[in-house]
C-alpha cells in the first residue's frame, strides 16, 4: 500500500501477536487527498469554501464542499441560538503541504 505512516501503535521491540492485538500496528493514509470536517454558520452555508494555508504564501489547497458527508438535506445544529451545519471540505493535497491534525 502506498501512503505515509500517521501513527505507530506499538513500541520498538514489542512482541505483536494477532489474537492479543486487534488494532493495527501502523496506520497509513494517502495524504494527497484530505478533508476538513467543520461547522459553518447558516449565514455562510451557501458560499463556496477555499482552503488556504498561512504558510507557503497562502496558496489555495483546494475547494470541494459536501454537507455532512451524506446526500440530502442536513439537519441544523443549534447551540446557544446559533445555527450551524456540518460540512466536509475535501482538499487536493498533491503538494503535501497539509499534514494530519
């Protein structure tokens, strides 16, 4: 599998036996395609999203917006009379400027 190791779940020298360790030893991901899960205020929900970094001259990473990761109308989230919606922003990260976390 191609990817970058984003977490190591065992220590060096530790014995790994499948029956006693159900979680993976390593987590690898393809970081060329990333996503940001966020909430957007209802007044901004109809606008496009640009993912911009503060480093590397503020170059735009990508824009591809999908509400909540599932098709169809999204239910609003109301917190202290503020209405927001879950939004997933998919980002093209071929230049590998963005990192997990």
